[in-house]
């Protein structure tokens, strides 16, 4: 067997790059270990000894201990793994071979790329093996492997393999270390009391926004999308319910505090009075990565648009869907509505995890609310409630008491957001000011909030 042919049989790997990553970590310590942890997933090292060494480095860093030759040698020795990695001499050799610790991210990139290729080969081999097997359903097997390959390409990671929970804890600790009062982990809604009660929404979550017609669901979704796009990054708003022009009108009305009636059919003289506010609102969105699509669409269509945004910006912070019942996946389904909504819910949850991002679909409550004396929404009012409740990490509902009780309302001008479900955090209800004239939603009343205000202010 020739050397060239033997090399072709070896899985993709670069041991020099692996040694350089480890050497840089030994030279620079915990901060460099943290940087590498963000770039390499579990199992990225080809040489088993190298993976053992890096795992020990991560454990030291996770315990707040320094990472250097002395502490690493001691940690491996206590775990009876020092001989497995070649002893102290092998660790000292790592310090000698690294060209420059400053280039650690480049070395880690090479290691990650080789790991990506190994995973691609593994998937391809499994695909060929499945196609040759005669005792199983070929089509199902092929689809499973094709889906895995697609996820690999989309994520750019080394696959979605099972890994120790300690690795997941390392990821969490890195996020916690990076967090601060100025830059919280996850995204907030911009409604301060709501954020304090719930905490941030994290990538991979599906958050359901629900309510009866006229309760301000779409407005709340838009205000959250507006806040997220300004503070965190790109947002895609798939508004099947409202047209692109209607969304543009709503944005100007809310930002500029311009009455909606003026924008819809106001005479020219009225428009002129508010023109500076209209242009100020328009200026606020210059360069803002808030994208809207108003055509009937499917989960596949939303995913395609999200990927286009990711190609341009590198990530997407949130996807909003208004609303799940009128998506193509539901409307064109031959199944009963209950089952179609279940499938759409599952699809949106998968989308949140695969992108990854936060997905916020609107779901309308069923009519049972109208039959009760107390119109406040309950979790059981959700259409297809069992599956939606199961898929959602958070369920929030909007409610306006003055919609039902008019002048006799005990909360005029208030929009309540009720947290019906949250897996981690406190539930409850918060009151927001609902400015029907525009319309707009704001936090607690402040000077200028209740009147037309050409010098609008962000909620933050």
C-alpha cells in the first residue's frame, strides 16, 4: 500500500493544529481556553490524547483554577490519565511546538474544519450503508441521513452528537461569564416589568403570543420585533395577517406618535402637521435589520428567508409569525385543523433549534373565551392547546379590559400581558399603556407618552 493511498484512508485531521491549540492554551491560560471553547464542540480533536487534555483544561477553567503546565499535570495525574496522554514530557512538548499563542483562533479553525469533514464523511458512509441494506425502508433511512447532512451544513458544527452534560454546562458558564447588566444573555422584549418577571428568551425557544381578536397581539409582536432588531440584531417578521404597507404604517404611527387615522386617510394638511414626526420615524429604521414578508408562506419559506438574512448578517435574533393558523402548512393541509396546527407548531420549534433563534408565533385563542363572564385568557383556550403548550417554552396572552367593558372598565387604556406558562421563571401579569390613537404600546406612563410626540423616544 503506497503512502499516498494510505493517507487517503485516514480521516481528515491536522495534529500540528491540535497541538498548537493546546500549547496556546497552556501558554495563555484560562482566557484562551474560553475562546477555544466557543469555537470547538465536544469531540473536535482527532487524537484521543488531545481531546483528554483539552477536557482537563476545560474542567480546570470551569472550576476557576488557572490553566498551566503545573495545574494540568496535577489534574491529569489525579484522574489517572497522565500516562494516557504521554506523560509530562508530552505536555511540555506542547509548549515547544506552538508557533504563536496569538494565532490560537486560526489553529482552532483548522481543527474545527477537519472535524466538520470527518462528520461529513461519517454521514456519507452511513448513507451508502443504509442504501445497500435490504432489510429496512430505504427511503426513510435516506431521508434521515439527508436531514442530518443538511443540519450539518447549516450549522457548520461537528454534528449534533450526544455529548456529556458537563460540556453543555461549559457552554452555559461561558454565556454567564459573558453576561452583564449591559449585555444580558438572550433577548428581552423591551417591556421592563415583563422582562424582570420572565428573564430573557433564549435561542432555541418557541414563545407563543396569544389572545382574542382586538387584544393587540400583532401590535405587541411588532413592538417586540422593533426592540429586538434595535438591540440584538436581525429580525424576520412573517406577517401573513397584515400587509407590508400596513406594517410600515404601524411602525410610523408607533415610533412617530402619528395618529393611525391620519396615515390611513388623513387630508394633506393633517399629514403636513405630522410630517417631521413621519420622517423622524422613518429615519429611525435606516439600516435597521428588521425584515418583513407579507405573502402566504410556509415554514420552508420562512426558513429560506431566515437563511438569506443569516448569509447577509451572520445571525438572526428572532423570527415572528403572524399567525400560525393561516400559514400554508395549516391552510393547505388535508388533515384536521388540530393536527395541522400540531405539525406547524412542531415545525416552528425545530426551526428555532436549527437556525438557531427565538421563534414567536401568534396563535388566536378559541371562542370559548367569549362564553365566560371573566374574559381573561387561560392556557386551555389555546387552539390545539395540548401540543402548542408542550412545544412552547413560554406562552403569553394579551388582554384589554376596556375592549369588553368600555367606560365601565376598571383598567381603561391598559393592555395586560399575562404569562400563562414559563418553564423557568415567574408567571403573572403586567400592565402596559395602550395608546389606541396611534396605536402604540409603552411601559409605565411617562411625560409625552400619551400625546402626539414628534420627538419620540425608544422604550429603552
